[in-house]
C-alpha cells in the first residue's frame, strides 16, 4: 500500500510539472551547487552522506562540488566519473520512470561501484527492489529525459 502511494506521488509530481525539470542541465545543481554540497567521494570513503566545504571545492560540468578535504577533491578531479552520482544527481528512480526530479543526497546507494541518489528513503526502498532493472531503464532514458 505504501509503495503504491509513494509511486503515485512520484508519478503525480513528475506529471504535474512539480520538481521535474524539462530541459534540465546535466548536473542537478540547486543554486549552482552539486548534490546540495555533499561530498561525492565521501560516500565511497566514509560510507555515509557527508557535507563538504567550500574550502575544498571544484567546478565540474557547470556546477560547484564540495569536498570534506583536499584529498577527496583531488580524488574527484582525477576521475570525476567514478565519484559523481549517476544521472547528474537527479533521482535515479525518476530517470528510470522517464523523467527527472530532485534527489535527497541522504537517500543513496552504491551499486556496481557507482553512486545513485533517489528522491527520499521511501523511494530508495522501491529502488532497491530491482536495482539492476531500474538501472537498465534509467540508462535507456538518460540523457534524453533532460530534454523532456
């Protein structure tokens, strides 16, 4: 019952023009800041969502990325595609459904060595029921969803 309600809410949000972005940039960056200032490397090194600092930042793909340390910034700069969240930090489940919506940086999963963010913890529960299938659908939709 909760799954249907959450899915209906997400689909309604996408259909209503709520936080779904037609012609969205390739990186979801609220006020120019990627993933709300969370350090993308820390998901891998610390195993948790960790806010970064503007003292350790870098511009990549039109957004500013924050890191907890110069070391994390350097790791990112050496290979940003390894650490940046898939689908530009948009909700991976929304991309699998054919749209885009904001993601909560604290609702995340590393799967197959890649970082995925989703809208919230309820959506993460749904996402995790078929991660591989959701990734296949999202990969098929990305990046075309940015222009819808």
